[in-house]
């Protein structure tokens, strides 16, 4: 009997354990169901938030996207002033009548003048086919060549007698091709031996291979001397003698540096009370139009030379997303609006106005033709064109007031 009782107790204990285990499993399932329900709710919320964010971004971009405009004279009166805006009220203008400019920051040094002259001479090099001089490092030469690998001419390795310009030391040609021409003279036939780079991508069939070029030296470019004759022939729009051209360079660059110094000073010392909202927004739109037009023209020009360029987007061209570009453009538009307010305020203070006839006369004096001015008026309108003259006249006024020392 005692053993039977123990057996019954064990059975009851096992039954109780199973019952407790079952209750525990039921409780765990209920907890898991609750967790799953919560996760489901969170997922739905996340989806809703995601959709909301996307829709919100679309709404945001629609509101902030700059739409390009080619109406450059909108919000600009025919006198070049921002239409309906009194600039002296919109800004706190810097004291432009008491400015001292450090001479050291704007003068154009003799070294800079000579560097400009040397650059101009380099641009006017002529090919000398009779010189007896030997080719030196840094020389620009004209050559013809035929390239071969294992005695077989390869595609693209022949100048076809058309002549090819090459600056020695520029690294334009592979390996030490250029260095092997040093010391040779016009008329020489030179055998140049090179090895194509292992990663030569322009023609993978040539990668890592030895090649031989038969080169003929056609001539060496010679830099002209800076003489009165050179000035009269090449620089007659600016001067007739070397001394006059040096003076032209010093004065022109001095004036450019002075204007930039003044413009920077006025921008720094002037504060804007309120930007003309419609004008500033539209200014960004016309700036975008100019950038996009330039992108389209460059894309069309290079389409035949580069498939990558032909397929490039405006964002590729600008190097940023359109949203980032628009944001940057708005900042630039504010800077330009501030500058235009400054120049307008100066003329308002001085009681000076500008007319289209004055603008035309200025453009004609500075090299534009009647047809070019007509085209500009058709493209940009009177207000936009005259506004540029507002800036020129304002700077002339300030330049007449500053002290340079």
C-alpha cells in the first residue's frame, strides 16, 4: 500500500508539472502575440512615416525648387534700378566717401607685367623650319612619326604627314619618347624606342609591348622678341610701343584690383535690412537659366568627342544634386542682390541716373558692335543691360572719392 501511494503521488506530481508547463506555454504565447502585435503596429507606423517623409520631401522640393527663367529684366526698371525698391531703405550702406585703400594691395608689380608679356610671347610662337638649333627640354616642336610593334604598323601610330606639335618634357607622349628627341635638329630622322605601359587603356592591344617610332623633326617653335614691331602687329588694340603696353598692363590691372577691393569693402561694410523677395528669387531663376544654357551648349559641343559627356546630366555637370545646387544658388542670388542694392543706393544718394543710350555708348567704346548690342537687348532686355551700367557708374563715383596710400 505504501508503494502504491508513492506511485499515485508521483503521477499527481507529474500531472501538476505538465499543467504548470502548459500554463507557462500559454502565457509565453500571449506575450509573443502582444509583441508581434506591437511590432506590426511599429512597422505600419514606419511605413506611414516613410511615405509621409517621401511625400513631404516631394512637397518640399516643389516649394524650394528653382525654376529657370530667361526673363532677365523682370523686376528691373529701364533705368537699371530694382523695380519698386528704394535701395537706401533696403540696406544700411557703408560710408563710401571716406575709404582708404592700401596701395600694396592693389598695385600691379613689374614682375607681374613681365610675366604677362612672356605669356603673350609664348602664345605667339612661330614654327621655324630652318633653325640649326638643337632640341632642348621645354622646347615646342613639330614632328611626324610612324609607330610599329614587331615591324607591323599599329592603328593610331601614324601622323600621316600632317605634323604633330609636342612640348618636350610635357609627358604628352609615352615613356621617354620626348627625351629621345633632345639634341636632335630640324630635318633629323630619329628612331625612338619605347615600351607601352602595362595598363595602357587607349589601346589594350599595345599594353606592355615594345614599340619603335620613326620620327621626323619638322621644326622648332621660336618665341618672338618683345619689340615695338611685335606690339604693333599683335597688340595694336592696346598700344603701339613696348613701353605703352607695359603701362597699359599696369593701369588696367591696377584699376581691376581697385574695383575689386572697393566692391569687397562695400559688401563687407554694408548690411541688408530686407531683401526684395521677388527680385532675389527671380535672380536665382535667371542665374539657373544661364548655368543650364551653358551646360547645354557644352554638352552639344562635346557630344561628338565624349559619350560620357553626351550622356551627362545637369547634376553631373554641376557636381552636386539639383537640391544642393538650388540651395547654393539661393545664397549666391542674395550676394548678387546685395551688390546691386549697394550700387543702386550709391546712385540714389548721388542723384545720378543711367540711360540706355549711355549704356550703348559705353559698350561701343569697349569693343561691342551695334549688332552685338541689339542681340544682347533681345536676349536680356533693357533693365538687365542698364543695371550693369549702374554698377560701372557707382564704382567710378567711389573710385573718385577713395584715398590710395
